C-alpha cells in the first residue's frame, strides 16, 4: 500500500508512524492510528504528555512513547504525523524530508481517517476571528434535525472527532496556518479566509511562508471560496491557490452586496451569492455587534449557505450563539468605566480591531511579541488612547512604538512578570480612566511569558477588575 493512498479502510498493520508532539492533537492522532492498527511511536522534547494524560493512560493502545527527545524516532518511520506546534523548520521535519518520509499534519490525518466521506467540511482561516466565525457557523448549522461539530484549532482533536461513532452532518473546521502546512488532500465544500495580517513570524520565519500556509485553505475547495472584499490581500491569496475555476468565489463586506457577494443593507445581513438579495438576519442579532464581529457573522453565514442551509438557520444560529470567553467580553462597569476582556487579541491586527471598537481607551498590552512590529498599530489607534499600561516580556517593543508615534499618550510599565501582577496593572488603568472610558485588555501579544494561555490571562484580568469593587466596598 502506498502511503499516499492510505485511508480509514486501508491495512495499517505494517505501517510505522511517528507522531511528533504529545499534546491534545498529537495524542489524539496517535491513539486513532493505533486503533486502525498502525505501529505508532510518539516523540516530544517535553518530559511529560501535555494533554493531561499520563503514559500509563496510553498503555492499552500499545504505543511507544519517547519523551525528552524530538530529533528522530527509534526506528525509521513510513510516515511522520506532526502536531501544529512543531515548526516547519524543526530538525525532525528536515530529516523526514531528507529521508523522503511523507509528512502529514493533524487535519490531513483527520481527512484520511474520517468515518463518513460524504460529510462536508467547511474550512475557516484568518489571522483573527477564526474561532468566533467557526462557532457561529456551527450554531447556524445546528438547525432543525441537523447536527454540526466544530473541530480543529479550537481545542478539539480533529482526528478523535472524525473517528467517533456518532457523526455530525457537517464539520466546521477552524484551520490555523500551522495546521495547513502539511495538508494536501482535504477537499472542503466551502472555505474562507477572513483576514490576513503579520503574525506567527517566529513560527514560520517570514511573512511569505505564513501567507502561503494560510492560502492552502482554498486548495481543492469544491463549491465556494470566500474572501474579504475589505482586505484585497485575501483575494490575492485566493487567486494564488489551486482552487478550481468552477468554484464559486464569494466576496464579503459590510457594504451593500453586488451579485455574488454577501453584505449589509439597512441593518440586515443580505445574501446575493446563494440567493437573490435574500435577507438572512438583522445586524442587531450579532453579539456583540461590533464591526469586525458582523464581518465574522457574514463569513459564517456565507459558509453555511454554501452548504445549503436556509436563511432561518442563519438567523436562528445568531440568536442562539454565545460568544466565546475572552473575545471583547464585558467584565464589569464601575464608576462609569467599562472593563473589557479581549485577551484573545494576541497580535497587532486583532488589538487594532478591538481598540477601534471604542472611542476612548485605556489600553492594557504586552507579552510575547512573536516578531511583530507595533508601529502601524500605534499610528492607527493613537487618537483613541487615554493611556496605556504595559506588562510582559516584550512590552519594550510596544513602548518604543508609543514613544515614536504617540509621545503624548501616558504610559505606565509594570515590570513584575508574575500572573498576580495583573492587579497592579488594573489599578493603574483605573487611575488613568475617566468617565465613559473603556479599560481594554487587548494585549497584541501572546501570553506564555506570564500565563498558561490567553484564557488564564483573561481570567486574571477579570479577577483583578472584580477585586476593585471589593476594595471600594471595603474602603466605604
């Protein structure tokens, strides 16, 4: 059996597979491969499984587990399966290429091992807004007697999901750029790139490689490829992909849509791509109805409309949609100051979008910069900034951009890099804020220098904000 022909129905018993990465994606892939009969070894340079399991938990699957070493498996493999966290420049990938060992990513493996080959995949990517759009589309596609499941870069192992006994009618797949590097066979019914901005340059090495990885989302799409009319680069990414000429190209914007587009008219989401100026839902039904989130809703609507869902499904999904935590989430309103948690804004593009949702902002920012330049961000938002409180390892890079492009904006730097320092950060922000202002956690950076993840950072922010109310009550 040729590796390129392997699928769920194949005989895997003589196939030696090395899975690189012992997190949720890696362990899910390894267990699924063991279930279909492959000879599986997991390697990771960490000294423990990072998905919460112990090695003993995997004993029933007859997996070989080698931790603390990610260079190469004990025996030459027939196939290398890499987790999204493994950089394309990693030594293990270089060695596999030199040895001509095929390399698959998590999503490629999921596509190969899926139980039902007729279940459509809706593929969603973009620098920002992927998770919200994915969850919106999932809510829309869970309509009537239909069931949809969100998988991919959303905390759910795609391979585990497609191997489950209970299968949905639609998979809504959040596809990060890292997951698309080694994904060649996936044929989504519809695909979308919401936006594109510099990010993950530390992972890909340069912007071109990051863009190329994102663009692969469009490859082999069978029905509709969806792009952002307000960001022409997404159209160029579509044009550079290998999508077929027969595939419908659908533009999204907040303007009145032309034929073949989805947009907004008089407070309504309107479909002119899969309908004849068909009203889908009112803008007010989008939660929150911030500009960028309405765009997310339009992308989600276009994806499910491409899959044949009705306008009623779109409206019902938006009405029942609950925004994920840490994405422009209201924490509290105290002394006429609003506190917003957008800890998921882990890059400059996301932070800019977040800040532009408000008129007067005390901005909390900083963390791991991931090779970003913050000059453009500061130039775009400086007129909205009441003040800035900085934290984290690379805060100096944001401070330098502020000094160059917004020298009149007050800046306070918190040097303590312990999670509990968020209380100090919030106190400084409260002192800067005036009536009607928004204190906004939109860090523009990753969180790992101080926190487990962006959720932990957002939770610490919320705890610090709510403690202000306790202190006020105690003082009075």
